[in-house]
């Protein structure tokens, strides 16, 4: 059988299997449009669009240019090359269901260049109380449908150039959060004020439709002096709790829900967990007390909840919240200091937490690092291997049931022989590990780069390259270990590091460049972490887009692949696990998202979670 037919048969089977799964309760996902993208290439105009998780398995598509149909018969694939397309061509795609052509959305024109430029309104810089001048850079981002039109808007954090790690003293400038349409229209700006310190660990923001009205809300930690998108001040406008070292270790802390359309504050309550005694978190100067993370999870199996946390080096506390019918209510609080059953979670947090249904009960759990908190707010397990900088959660090894966690660890006295390890996501059982060689293993990734080995390949800053099944492929590890992106025509995943997308060549044991974003003026974020503003399946087919800022932060540059593929998959943003991991990508040390099924070379038809949309 020809490769095209094999790939197409696999993908059609995948859709059938996905549509046929009905035993679980559907999760509330976003109502998305077709997301048609048109890119000019040397072969004409490349088109790609979404296959939605709510569509029937047998759906096919017709492609139109300027009102003229280009497909001789409805096609199953979600990409198409129009060899005669021009810069001024207008395209539509119509779904065909049971022989009936469905209405088209508004026509799409080709991008004027190889990326979409989204203009930004950069804040003015300032001067700190000790006389240090600062300016602004666009930093981490998120995405959500803020106005309910089926298209995503971008939410961007503006970080001052004097932002600090929690371990560093010094004043910082104010943090701003902006929302933009893809044409650069700014919807609103939230000024977090002087009592929210700026840095990678202080502000995690969540954008999702929490109440199911078809429009996303935005939630984040606020304080006295925060100004919402409508210009209203939260708390005491004159309060300034910064101490001589620039830390904010006094004063009230809030959690606020903002209207996604206007940025207006809808509800504000006290932030949980509360600060309490600063030294109780492990030091007295303010490092460990202000380590914050956040994520979205289907804790009841159907509707989204927000989860905000504090602390991971010592005490770890997570609080979950529901936004329903105009009310913000607490669902549960987990505290590692609460009782003996919870204490094994202390010191086990990572710089980012992941969300996945690890035990298969239909409800999401919080993989906090080396400890996992169940959907009911109780400790599921702790590996006891302690804090680490990176973790990946997904069906990493297709030979095993369920999901797996790959994590790297920081402290040799705690991790022992397991500096890099994969463990069962449901039980915490270590499946295999590599020596950390007595180092703080600061980086680690796990994604499918080699078709010779089933599942994901995993490696870190120390040790070799390991297969998902625990086979040592090489004593050496690849020289990229930052982020990952599905970009080209196969099911393998590519490296996303700095402003480069690279393809692994197993024969030469090297990465080969596919896209150099720097040549287009792109810049990465977060220093040596070198992460994008955001990477996710934002539009087009199931492949992922990369959002970088440009060098002077006057625009976002969104890159989308123009490589045809024979693989057909539902948009990854309609996979609940992938979408939840995207929602938390801006928190802490950004990590790439994984769907709830194994997506890689030789994959089996995915068993997709049923979904519903507003």
C-alpha cells in the first residue's frame, strides 16, 4: 500500500475512534471557527484549516478561490495547495457532511509575508524609587476567545527590563497584561501596580471560558493599586508595600476575575494560599514565599476550574476556584502542612505544573512536579525525588497503558540515582532513570524525534538519549533541550529553541534547521530559557504555531507551517489535556504541551475525550 494511503487510512481511523468514544462525560471546550490560514509559497498558496472535535467522522472539505471551487470532489485532508493562487486571492473552505455542503465563513486572504505581524502598544518605561531606569519587553503569552466570535485573541504580559528572580533583591517596574485581536487591536490593558513584583515567578494568568457563556475570562493574582482594563482601581490606590530590597512581603493579596472583552474586574477575593509568616516558607527575605503557579483543569470532569498555587521548595499549597453564574467560589485547598497524608508533597514542586487525567477517572489531576494532587484536592502520590526545573506529561510511551511523566531534578541529595527519570503518572512508580551525575539537572525534554524507537525520546542537560521504553539510544544527548513543536509533514516533533525550529537527523545525530526566526527579526524570552511568547495549535491544521516577539517588542510575529501533510487530526486545541497545558504555558518555566494520547510516529488511532462547546 502506498505511504499516502497508509497515512490517510490511519488518520481516518483516528477520527472514527475519536468520534466513537462516548463513555466519559464531555468536557466544556471552546467553540472555534475553521481557522483557515493562507500562505504564499514558491508552489502557490498553501491553505490549512481546523478539523473540529465536534464534527462527524466522515466530514470532508471543499476549497474555493474567489468563489470558484478548486476541489473536484470533497477531500478528507485539512490542507491544500493552490498552484494558481495569487496574493489577492480570497479563499473559503466548506465542510461537506452527509453529502451536504455547509456554509462558509468569511473569506481569507494570504498573509502578506511568511508570518502574521500583530502590532503591539508598548508601555512607556519608568524609573524605580532607587533611580534605575527600565523599559519593557513583551514576555509570556496566552490565547483565548475573549469575545465569543470563534477566533482567538492573544493575551500578553509586559515585563520590565529590571524584572527579578525571587532570589534577587531590587525594585522592579510594573507588570502589565494586554489583550489583542490578531489585527493588532488592543482590547484592554491591566496595570498590576506597585505591589505585584515583576519576574517569571510572580504573575501567572489564566485565560479560559470558566463559566461556559462562550467568552473567556482572565484570572490572576492582584494587589492594592491594580488598575483593571476599565480604569478602576482594586483596593487602596495609595498603598505601596515594597521594602528597601524591592520585595513585597506585606499588604493584602487578591485573586481577581476579569471580563475578557473589557478587562473590567468582575470579582475579587483574598488570594489563597495567604502569605502568612514569610519565614515559614523557607527563608525570611522573600524568595520561597512568592513562588506562584497557575493552571486550568477539569476537576469535576466536565467544567473548567482555576488552580492557583504558592510554594514548591518547601511548603506547597494549591487552591482551586470555580467561576459560575457571576460568583467566584472555592472548590478545595491542598496544603502540604495540613496533615501527615499531605506532607510528602512538601519540597516536590517544579517551576511549572502540568494538568492531565492521570488515573483515567475522567477528572483532571495536578502534576505538581514530583508529587501529584488528585482532582479532589488530595495527595495522589509523591516520588520523593524533590524539586526540578522541567517536566513533560503525556502518553509518552505507547507500549504502556495510561500516561507517563518525564522529569529532571535539582538536588542530588534527594534524587539519588534518579536525576532524570520517567515515572507512571498514575502511581509515581519510577519506570526508568538516568544518573544526574551529582548535578542540578536544569533542562530536560521528551518528544518523538526518532522513528526507530516507539514513543518519545527523552534527554536532559546531563546524560544520554533515552527511548520512552528505557533503552539507552546514545551516551550523548542532543544539543537542543528547550521546547518542542509539531511543524513539518510527519508525526515526529521538532525542536523549538530560541528562535529556531530544527529537525533531528538520527543518522548524523544532529539537528537541522527548518526555520530561523531571527532572520525575520524574531526574539526569544526569559534569558537562557529562550522560550517563545507562546507555542500552540492556534489555527490552521493540527500543526503548531509559534509566537515570538520582535526585537524591539513593537509586534508579535506568528509563524505557521506551509508544509503539506497527509496526516489528518482534530485540532489539538480540542484535545482537553493539550488545551489545559497550553492555558498554563505562561506560568513559571514554560513547558510544551502534550495531548492526552500518543501523537508520534506509528501512532495508533487516538481515543479522544468527548467534548461539548457553548
